[in-house]
């Protein structure tokens, strides 16, 4: 039986909540939005969060786990995709894409790995958008597979913020 990562977070996430990060974006009081703003690798993500009107939500107490695609991840999308998503007429679509990268609760890398192990090699993650990502291991890396079969690798984990944790990914996950 597959276990949902969100259910595991209820128990395991509490233990991770107080853990210190070896690498973080700013002081422990920095929230997810402030952490992303401080990262030169996330300017596109920050612009998208602003365009979608999600700044206040992601700066709220949370907690949240954000799988944060880098600028290079956004640049790898088909030409014109980012520009199209940032148009006001496409705000609902942009919001769905962005909330597909957010999971309720604070899930440290150890929580994700434990859920993958408990799920016999895979763990389903229910995102804020209501859609599913599947976490698995490939070559020692955590891979997130979206509903279209697209894969994103977690390239940096456990950036603890005051209202959650950021895990940096090398691809943008796209919901159906």
C-alpha cells in the first residue's frame, strides 16, 4: 500500500521542524518568500509568485514545503511559456502551476526519504493545487515525477525557513 507523504508529515514533520539547516537562504526568521528573493537562482520563480498574487500566502505562517524550480528550470520550458504564464489573463493557470510545487507542512529531506522507503520506492505527495507528485529515488537523487511523466531532480534540500522548507529542483513540474 502506498503511503501519502502528507500523512507521514504529521508525525515525521514535527521532528524535522526544529532541525537546523547546513545551508539556508538567510536567517532562521526568513520566510519562504524572503528566502527565494535572496536567491539569485530564483528570480523567475519570485516574479511568477508575484504575478500570481501568492506572496502573502507563501509569507504566512504555513508551514509549507516548496519544491522551487531554478531560473534554468523555467528557461528550459518551451519558448514563450513563462512570458505567456505571466500575463494577467493566465493568472489561474500560473497559480495552478505554482501551487503544484507547494505541499502543506514542513517536510525535510529525511521525511521524503522515509516516505519513499515506506512506500516501497515511491511516495505520493498531494500538493496545494490538489494534484499529485510522485517522489522516488534514482541514482541516489530524489526525483519528483509530475502527472505528465516529467521529472525534476532535487538538487539542493533542506533550506529551512521560518514558515517551512525549500527544496531546489532542476525542472518545473506541470500538473495535468
